[in-house]
C-alpha cells in the first residue's frame, strides 16, 4: 500500500506544482466565461453599420424604415427587440413601377463595388402589390448568403408597417393597432413531480452548458496527462525500474488516483469560485427580487462530484491503455482520437439532452456504459429523473469503471514493457487472457 501511496503522492505533487496548473486553475473559468460572452460581444460590436438600399414599389413604407440608423431597430409595442447591428438605409420609392428588378440593377451592381464608399451590403425590394396580395414576396439581395440578421430586421420593419396600414384601412385606430400587434410574453416554468414550480428557460440551458463543460474537460485533459506520462516513462525506461519494485497494478492505480486527485482539486477550486460568484450574484439578484436558488441546489454539487469521478475514471482508463500500448505521443493520439470522439457523443448532443431530457433515447443514453455519467448529470440539472434511474446509472457506471480498470490493468501489465509495433485488437485480447 505504501508503494501505491508513493506513486499517488508523486503524481499529485508533480502536477499541482506546475505553473501551468496554477495558471489554468485561475484562468480557465475566465476563458470558459469568455467563450459564452465573447460571441455575443462580437455580434453586437462586429456587425457594424451596413449600407442598405430599400426599393419600395408601394411608395408607402418610408415611415417603416426611419429607425434603421439606430443601433437597435425600433420594435413594435411589446415585441422582442431585434438582433443588434445598425443599418444605414437609403429609401427609394417607386410607386407603380412594374419592373422593380430592372430598377434594382444599378444598386445590385454596387454590391460588388471595389470602393467602400460606393459598396452596398444589401438591396431590399418590396413589390407594388405588397398591401393587396397575400402572395406577394419581398426580396433581399446581399453580398453574403447568410446575412439573415439584416434580412430579418428589414422584413420585420416592412411587415409591421404593412399590417398597420391594412388595419388602418379597415378603420382600426392607431391605439387599437398597437394593442392588436402587441405580443404576449411567455414565462417558462418547470413543474417538479411534487408540484413545485421553478423558473425554467434560457438560464437553465446556460447553467447546463457550464456544468457539463466543468465535468467533461478535466477528464480529457488529465487523461491525456496520464497517457503522455506513461509513454514518457516507457521511452525513458523509468517504468522498468518502477516495475521492479512494485506490481503494474499498483503503478497503474497510483497514477490514476493521483491524477484523479489533481482533477478533483482543480474542479473544487472552480466550484468554490463559482459558489463565491454565485453567492454574490444571489445577494444582488435577491435585492432585485430574483431567486437564484431555483436554478441551483446543494444536491447539484453532490451529484457533480459523483458523476465527475465516474466520468473521469471511465475516460482515464482508456487513455492509460493508449499510453501502455503506444510508443509515442503521435501514435497514441492517432489511436485515441476516434475513441475520444465516440466518448464525446453526449457533448455533441448537448442541446438534445438539455431540451428533451426525458425522451426514450436520452433516458437510454443516461443509463448506458461510458455515456451515462455525463448524460445523467445533464438530465439531473434540467429535469427530475426518477431516483431509480439515477441509481441505475451510477451502478452501471461503477460496473463500467470496474470492467475498464480490470481490462486496463491486464493490458497495462503486458503493454508497459512492450516496445515496437503497436498491437492489434486480437493481440490486445491475448494480452488480457495471459496477464
């Protein structure tokens, strides 16, 4: 036992004393937060001002586009604000023009202009029968095939004004029009099996993504650390000295548990930081009448630790096998890459897991080997799975870890002293039988 503890202590201290460990422990939460915040900032700041020409075949929609130069399009009363970005709109009225496409040609030519002063970002064409015909189609010409933001904003501006004009023509007053066109907001409410009502919606999605990232990333990061450490010790022949004084099983267990302790230390620091920020946010939100406790519970952190350990031990065994049977990082990465992609299936399906946590497919995935820890934890975050399913998922994951650890120990015992060509799957099977 003291030999195993010696390996555990060495692996743990060697990792936590690295400057990179300290830096990443402090900075990674900020980097993860940046991954969520930066795209929104880029969207707000990066859209900039776009030069757009509106050719109106009705000649009656000038009022609709007078707010285009504002950073946010003026929404109808009660409607959700449009996407950010500023449109510099030049309005061209062509009432009674039956050849609007020909009229638009000079402007369309400016979409590809070299000089920035002449270049246009879009041309929006409104047919002359937009008020009379329900089959009329507006057209948006753009230099980009995916400029759906400008298309949506211009379309909303035009359609809202068309609706107002149609209602006004039928004798509806302006005040009544605003009331008729006001959207009724929808509040998302989660109802538990006990009848408790909690706030749902976008915040749950955000929290689910954060916790899933915290659960998954350390498992893969420290799995790679174990794989590289084993390969380095094989190449340096250090492992031959270690094996002479302890069993391969003790060496493997010490490495896995030691690095697990490193990952758990790092995640604990992140959780403490999250709790600190969350507590401050909860106090601030409470003063504004907003209850954060409806999103996070003490049980969430307990489940996080349980499923983190199960996910970590599941993934790290695979990386340990990769290190034992390979002789270089490049060779190991080629072997592990497709396996890693398969193990990340729950992450690729994260939106499905969060938005439909009780579907038969997601329920089955949450109780399947390898995929269970991550999937079940996501279900616990956003839904209320039966305790029997949670217990079954934990038991299946524990059995998976035990099976992986048994197979890893068998392969490790033979592969740690094997050099040369990487073994095939039949050879790995023979190793497990003879070890």
